[in-house]
């Protein structure tokens, strides 16, 4: 810039142009706070499912005498039920709603099984001895209906989840028929289907751990219903 004063000419240094960010200061929004929750609840929930189911399978296949049928209750009550409750809350907090639903359902199953076994063994519910069989049938029917519904709901999930629930449905059906007909063979067959359930749960756990430790994971199957 040049200005004239009489005969003297004074040059002032050029003024730099302001860029847009300097001319119009912008206040950027603060990034959202990071959630303290991380991880995959399945690495916690699946092993507890496996432990509880394996113990239940041993009882149902007659590995223990009927008088010792409550032997699996410590595992089911402390490991399976408590572990699944934690996993369900964790999954729900992460927004993994289908997984949270599955964990919550199996928490209810194992928790009610423990309450059922302990309650009958200690006569907490004052159920007459003549109605024990009918009470067992009530419990089995209630959970069979619930798990069939959950099985239908898994048809859009990878097919390994549907297979898992299918084994549970079949086991409960055979256990119910064994109770109604007083058939040890049907009860034992139901127990073997529980082992099938356990095997699928173990496969899912290995798939999850493979992915979590940097591997490619294992195939979980295509959904029965897609789109």
C-alpha cells in the first residue's frame, strides 16, 4: 500500500488476507464421551452356558442316580445363572439386544431350574408329593413354549443360533414326554440332546474367541430367513 504526503511517498507493508477460518472462527462440538463399556459379552456368557448345560446333561442321561439329581445345582446356580445375568446386562448396555435377549432367557431358564430343584428338595413351596410330577410338567411346558418362541425369533440370526435353540427344544420335549410317561429312556434321550446343545455352544465360544484373538473366526451359517 502506497500513500503520498506532499513530495514524500511512504510505503506500508502489505496486509495478509485472512483465511476463512480466521475470519469466521468456528467452535467445533466436543466429541461424545467414550462409553466405559467395551468387549464382547459372549466371551463371558457362553462358557457359563456350557458348564451349566454339561452338568444338566450328565444328570439327565443317568450318570448320577435319581437321588443325586441336585448335584448339578451348584454349577447351575453360581456359574450359569449368575454369569448369564451379567452377560445379559452387559449386552443390553452395549445395545446388542438380540444377544441380550438370548442371555436373559437362559438366565431365566437356569435360575428357575435352580429355584425349582432347591424348592422341591426343601419343600419351600408346600407342593403335595402327589403333585410333584404335574409341577415338573408345568415347568417343562412353560420353558418349551418359551424356547420354541425364541427359536422362531432366531431365524434371522446365523443358523448356528437356530441349531442351538433347536437342540434345547428337542431336549425339553423329550424330557417332558419322559416325565409324562415315566420313561427313563426318553429322559436319557433328552439328556443326549442337551449334550448336542452343549456342543453347539462350545463351537460358538470357539468362534467368538478365534475372532477376539485376531483370527478369522469360524463360520456361523447363513440365516434361515434373510432379507
